[in-house]
């Protein structure tokens, strides 16, 4: 599942190649790709036709582009295998092409949404009208999503207070998009390894300095991943030009079961966790006593 760095790489590509262009027509090739647009494929295409796409925005794992002066935004979620590709008009259609957007200019490229598993999709929504997010054209379905740690509006004090109140475990908190958005399984494990925190550490035991340290590691991991295009374990995640990221070569914990910890040499362990896996060093990341 693409996380914040991968989605940010895609956003930057959209900002460069799509923002400011006017839609000539949109073609929905598979209705499931617009299932979150409750008015259906025909209405989706009509909402885009003739509209200029605004600046590409992101919150956590979600992307959006304001649609001109309509008070609506095009919302995108990549799901597990979604790709937003900028392709030449004459490029062969991808096997799993779901949506095609053509533009009213002579640049010769179009935007394609390709999704093998069809868990992702595009939809058009009204924008929030109040608060600091109104100017950015935030789609209404994202109103409950917390700012991500790379946003200037992210409030570390509020995040720490929420951690203590929630009385959960630290990895669950990192994956809770109502507390902090954009962090998924990979970057949670990486951040916790850097912070020397066990994934089952109760959030109520975190001091304010410890929370600040954890957030700093989350930011550092995501920034490092951004610098190399994100993490690609297969061909499903690519940027708008079809290129994969290679942060997987720099992972310290995730996917390194039985390999030596780069800090102390102890073998990295993997444990089942919430239908996923958690990777950790049993020496550097001691489990809480209560566990």
C-alpha cells in the first residue's frame, strides 16, 4: 500500500505535468474506479469536462486537484495498486487502464488511472468551506483526516495529548489516520526502529520529549524515502512516468527478518500484527513489561 512518500512523489509529478491544464474529456473504462463518485461514471466525466485542474495537493495517502472555480475537487486514492500515469496519446493502453483524461491543449499527453486490483479510484467532491483547509480545496471526505507530519500545520503538542488520551499502543496510533495521516506499516516499523520503541509500547507511557523524538524519526524516514522516489517492492507502485522508487534498499527493519540489526547485530524479528507483520529488533526495541 503506497504511503505518504510514494503519494507525495505522485503529487509532485501531477503538479509538474497536469496542474493548470484544462480537461477536454474523461473516459471511465471501469465503473469500479469511480465507485466513490456516487452519481456514477457519466456524472464524473461531465464534472471534469472543460475544467482547469488546480494545484496538486496531498494529505496523508490522499491526493486531490481543485476543479477550477466549481467549488469541487478531484480526489484520488491509489489503493494497493493504483497508478496515475502521464502518457503520450499514442502509447498503448495498459492492461488495467480504468480512467483516461485528455486535455484541451497540444502537449500530446494524457492522464491515465491504471489499477490492477481496483481498490483505488477517483471521485469528485464538494470542498470544505470553513477552516484553514478551505483555501486548499480540501474535499469533504478528507475533513476527518489528520494533518500529516510533513505539513506545516501538524501540531506536535496536540498529537502528544491525543496519544496519551487514546490509551492505545504506539504502532496502532501511528496508523490511526485521525491522529496522524500518511504513515503505514512500512514507515511505522522504520520509525519505531529508529526511535528504539517496541510496537506494543503503550502510548500513555510516552513523555512529551519521547513523542517529539518519534515524530522527528517519522519525518526523517519519510524525507529519506522521498529523496529516492519512495519504496517499491514490485511494479505496482510507480511515479507518473512509470518509474519505481528504491528506498527498499535502505530499510532498517521492515522486510529484514533474521537479518542482523544495523545498530546492534541482533537478528531482526517478525511478528504477526493486525493481519500484517511487525518487524523489530528484540534487543534495541524491548517489549513493554506488561506484554
